[in-house]
């Protein structure tokens, strides 16, 4: 099994975190920090904060370029980091990451106003990711373990692309992620 440490995660963000996040004015690192800061300000668990920080790491692991969606490619970023993260984190971290794209599809299905709040890039990727859930798909998603956590992550993610927003740094959130790691949980 592949493994990843918080040092590896820091190195990934150091290497690719300054890349622009799609067509937005923010870097790849900024939404990760902002999403984690939103989770922390909501008094979320260390696992939710870690998931919020790491939910888009898959964007930093593929070689498809920043314009994959514009070229009609679903980069499947919600799955790319899981082989690495599962060795370090419990399902309380990895499942919301895996489900955060489906959470967008679900929220569009249950809230007629949600779709209108999405950025043009998020609307484009939604179509590549399978589009809005049907009624049956939405029902099935809502019944999944960690679906509620994924929906909350998605809502924080949608709010986490603010240019120039000051947040705690990556080390701060990696320290929280360490508390959510499997090894930390095993020592309790």
C-alpha cells in the first residue's frame, strides 16, 4: 500500500500549491487553507478539518494540467489521493473527500438555488462528473455513511476561493491533520 506523511503533503503543496486554481484568482493552496479554516471556525472535528484541507489534493497529483475540465476531462481528483491518504487517515477523513464531488451533485438535486451559486468552472466540472443527481441517486447518496460530512465539506469548499483571505498557515492545519491520523487515533 502506498503511504503518505504530513511531510509528503507539505511537499506536494510546496511543489504545486502556488499553481492557479483553475480559472480563479487564487492558488491551489489558498482554497485548501480557507476550507480548513472554515471547518475550524465551525468547531469541526480534527477529521473534518483534515478532510477540508486535503479534499482537493488530487488536483495536485495528476499531470492533466490546470485546464483538464476545459478540455472535457474529468480529473477524478476526489479519488486520486485516496490510495495515499487511506494509509494515514481513517474513513472520517477519506470518505468526505471521496464523496465531496457527489455532494455537489446531490446539493444541486435537492436545492434549486444551489446550482446558481456555483462558479462557471464548477458548473462545467459538474457536467463532466455526471451532472445533477436524479431523485433516486440523491436518495441513495443521502443515505450513505459520511454523506452529511461530505455535504458540509462541499459547502465550505464553495466558500473557500476568496482572493487574499488571511488564514492560518499550512503547518497549523497539518498539525491538526496529525491529530486526525490513524496513528494518533490508535494511541488514544
